[in-house]
């Protein structure tokens, strides 16, 4: 599990640095997030960065 977590972390970190994001929240484990606009969801970008989507 650890190698996958590191791969995800690195993909998110690269996206944050390239796009100037200051914070990324994990909606799956963030029980205090009531609503998140799909327009700000970067899940697909992370999958592309990791090579799992085009």
C-alpha cells in the first residue's frame, strides 16, 4: 500500500507545484467536508499524471 500512497502523493505534489495550489483535501476521508464543487476536483488530473487515464 505504501508505494501507491507515495505515487499518489508525488502526483498531487507535482500538480500543486505546477498550478500553484496551496491545499488539496482528500474528500474520501474528509468527513468534515460537506460539499465540494466538482469544478475544483483534480482527481482526473492526478490519474493522468500517474498514467492511469488519458
